C-alpha cells in the first residue's frame, strides 16, 4: 500500500543565493504573464472581451495540464518552481495586481 505511488521525481536544488521558493515563483510568474496573455488572447473567441478572473482561471488550469501550450512554454523557459507550485486563480490575480502596481511606479 505504501509503495503504490513510489515514483522518483527530479528536483532542482535551491541554494541560498537564489532566494526562497515563494520569491522565485513570484518572479517566474511575473516573467511569464505577458506570454501567457498572448496565448490566452489567441484562444479567446472574438466576441468575448478578456476578463481578469477568467484569464487567471485559464492560467491555473493550463499550467496543470502538462500538454497545454502554456505548460510547454513554462517547461521550455525553466519555470520549474512555478509548475511545481500549482497555484490557484486567486494567487494569479494577486500577481497581476502586484505587476500593475510595479508598472505604475516606473
């Protein structure tokens, strides 16, 4: 019973120089948001306006599906912490809000 899901998974080691997992995940999310927005807009029907909550839900579901375009992009970019974190739509909404606050300061 205990060996039912005994699979080895390769994990990248984190050293102290790179920072905490939360910080790395946030940075990767902010880097990925513009490209994910392009992917989302491409699959969105023409009659439907983009909405933030639907976009965030789409990101969360797309990154969980390992065969989706968003997930393949994240793997190619080396966003392993972002994929392993498995964040929900609310977390993505918070990241978008933080991203908007950063761009307002600049």
